[in-house]
C-alpha cells in the first residue's frame, strides 16, 4: 500500500499541472510556471497575442526552441497547443 501511495505522489506533479494559455494568462499565471520569471512574463504580455509557437519564438527575445520546449513542458500553451514535437511543423 505504501508503494502505491508513493507512485501516486511521484506522478502527481505531471498530472496536476494545469495548462496556461499564453494569450489569456495573467502575469501571476505566467510567473507560476517553472523557469518563467517577471522579466520574461512582461515580454510575453507585451508581445501578445501570438498566432502559434513560431510567432512567439520570432517575436519574443530570449525564447528560442530550447526555451519554448521547456515552457511547453511546464504547461504553457499557444492557441491551446503545446509546442509541436521535433517531427512536427512549428508554424
């Protein structure tokens, strides 16, 4: 029984992670994402709305593919979508 509880606890962060839509999120919601601080949150707020991830990466300084991948994994969404995988098209 203890082991099952431990497994559920370990899986909880991924399961409980709520998606944050960049085009409607508040500053607090953006800053709640791991790795996204006040400076980046301000850049994102000032540049929105975004059509897609490619638009975001093109217009926001400091957000290239590696940063976008981390933000997407943390729950950030653009138009309701996570960053497309390497095999998919970005934009």
